[in-house]
């Protein structure tokens, strides 16, 4: 089963304790599409500017990713400049230039409508809502969000949550959304807001997946050298949904496994800058690391 | 196999989001002894003052805990007053009165010397070193420490670590000890300091157990109502060492299981103030929660 992925395609300038990179490929839809294309076909929806490099376009084309929904607009591609200190859980933003992304108005090509899964990256909830309306009922919708939308556009976000099957959310943002300090109760409150399932992401501490009856906790894979954590959350979602879509099921037992795949995929992704590592990952590497991961958590 | 437990026996005045308690039973050796006595015989070494209540003494006597090494001295029992905000990972200390604990000079009764395991609670490393000398070689020594000793008495602590088989340490303190921001590399550096095994405690995020060849990661059990986190670390160590001593082995495969038992025991302990919950826990409850825990992490 294929996945529609909607989100940002960007250039990032990054500084981490391991070095710096200027204007490298980034964006939630980019990380998600490259990651999920290991498991299933991805239909990308996004916007880039005139400066978007053909090499980057070719990278996406070389994967199992449809680009009919990736439009090019006059102007520049979304640009983010950020830095990570030794606390790799949190980025310091130095510059955000929305550029063509400011007018992003996602349109879903008809050819995408055979997808059963939809991933809504971290964009304005009004746009997430628009996509949900466009694709119609009956698909599995997963979405991500952030503190900006929780604080500034809560009503829009609450509407989206009612139509969402699975919410991916950082722990701090989950607590902000619910006003609840206990993580498990936070999860339960989010489930009351609409989603059937919530995955609370805890960065280097792993993740918690909950539905109304089950809880699954997964530690992060122990990575000794985190070169660049950018994209870890979207890559986690890519592994999760890619695996589940590949299995064609969202039973909790499948999702327990999907969490492990997401954990392992993101642990590989952060081993290099931008999508450098992600674009070389093979299924053999994922399987090898899954074996190691199972041993560590057994 | 029995365990010698050395540490504080105290009265605590506590405030948490769920209420307040005045002068309730506390101390690292107290939590450890009550917890570990579920699994094996414990030989307690500590000091109390003239104010120490017979009811509290009787509670310890009612467990499988020898009190020959618990001495009573003129003066008052160690007293700590603390508070937890909604971040239950960190206590705010309002008052510390060492009282008789200031002159604590642990003496190991001869009758204790058949113990194969030694737990050194979080006391001055010079005293931990003294106990290690007293008990002699050939026993399994586990110890705990804290930022105070890492900052103020590092040389003493480094000597203790050379004689320690297993170090229990909070993640922040482990990083302080090694100057290393990455948790796994922190663990490796600690193993270079002497211990064969290190257990890095991450509070609500669980724990990581490492030896030179293996890593085991265990999420915390998801507790929805943490009434009082005091003693969680010592209770975790109690479950860990109590289980391992009961098995008579410290193979990594046994320790993987021991981490789970420690995790589950401490998750029960924090469900009430002081030792209120701990003293009523049964093996049946532990087994039930272990089943639930295995499901959550499977």
C-alpha cells in the first residue's frame, strides 16, 4: 500500500558538534519520502523554488517516490538554519526563510488517490485539514505537529486531530497540548481528542505508542555518534508507516513492530548530515540493526 | 545468597503534587533493605538516633533483615526535607540534618560476612571504601553515588570504582563523572574506571545496563500516578540485586532480568509515600506487573 506524504522540502544549513553543512537537502517530506520508499511507494506533495537542485530532484526520482505533487514555484526553496549543542535533543534556530513554502497550498494529484496511507508532516494544521478533505474518508491518516501550532492555531489542530488516526508528537509538545505532566495520562488525553493511536516521541529516550487498550514502549537504539539529529522524527515516522503500509495493516501487533523499524531507521539516519546516510541505507542494514536492537531490548 | 546493605536510615518530610508527609521513614538502606528482603536475606548496616521509632525498627525486623549492624547513637536520626514539583525527576531539598549520620562509621558484624553481595548506598566514598576493605575481596560489590561526591571527593570515588563490580548511577551524574555527553560513551568510560558493569538510571525514561560486551535498555514501567518518587533508585537497586542474589548469578542474561525486576519493583514503590507501598508489595504483585511489563516492551 502506498503513502501520500505532505510536508516541507527544504534546504538546511546545519551546525552540530561534529561539523557544519551549508544548504543541504532537508524538510519533513524529504526525510519521510526517502525513508518510507525503502518499504513502499511514496507519493510526495510539496513545493520547491527555482533554486531547487536537479541533483536533489534526481535523488528523489531514483527512489520509489512519485513527484507529480511536488510543484516548483517562482522564488526560493524553504530555508532553515539551525544548530545543535551537546544536547542533541533540541535545535537552536538561527534563521527560517519560508520562501515558496509560505504560499504552500497542497494539491493532491488524482494519480495519488490510490494511496491508503497519508502522512501529514509538520505544517499548518489548516493545510493538514485541507489535505484530509481532499483525500476524503477511508484512508489511514498520520500526522505530526509542533508547539507553534499547539500555541497559535489550536482550533485548527483540534479539528485535524478528530480526523487523524495516528498522531506523532514530541513528549514536550504532547504535554503542552494536554496540560498534563504525566506522559501516559498525556497519551490518554490525546486519544480523547480523536486519534485512535498516539506515538509520543522522546528523542534519545525512545518512544511510547498507545491506543485505547495497549501501550508499547521502545527505547531508542543506542547511537554513540549522533552526527546530525535533523530529520530523526520524520525518519522514525517513515520507518513506522513504511513498514505498516508494507504489511497492509495497522493492528497494534503490527504497530509494535513498526515502532522498532522506525527506531532503527532513525538511528541510522542520524549517523550523518542531512540525508547522506538515509539515502544509502539498505534493507539488509535495517535487518541487521533490528537483530541488534531486539537483543538490547530483550 | 544474602546481601550486606550499607547506607542511610532516615526520616523524611516530603511534599509532592499529591500531598505532604512529616517525618516518615526513608533513607537509602531502608528502601534497599525492605525491597531486597522480598528476594533474599539482607544484612543492614546503618545508624539511627535516639528518636528512631520502635515501630520502624519492628517493620525492618518483620522482614528478612538482620539489624545487628544498625547501631543507635545519642542524638537524632538523619533528617531530610524535600519537595517535588510536577517534574518528579528532581527533588528540591529544603533541609538536610545529618545528625548521627555525620559520624557514621560503618562496622560490619562478623555474622554478616557470609554475604556474597554488598550494596553500598549513596554515602561518602571514603566510607564505601572502608566497607570494601572490611568485607575483603571476593564479594560482588554494587554501589551508588551522587554529584556531591563526584564534585567534592573524586579521588576517593575513583578508588571505590576500582573495587566496584556494579555502579548504579543517574544519567546526569554519569555524564558529570565522565565529562561525556553521549550516554553510551559515558557508560563505556565508567567501565574503564573499574566497574565490570554499570547501570545508568534515567528516571521516568528507564535504565541502561552495560558491561564491556553487552547493552540492555529497559524503559520505565508506565506509572500514571507517581505519588512520591523518593527511594525509587534504591528500590530499583534492591529489585536488581535481590533478584540476582536470589538467582546466585550475575551473568548478563540474569542481569537483563534483574533490571526488569528492579524496574517493576520501583514502579510499585513510587505509588505511595515513603515505604507505605513498598512494605505491602508481594511476589504475586511483582509477577503480575512483570507480565504486564513484558507485554509493553515486547
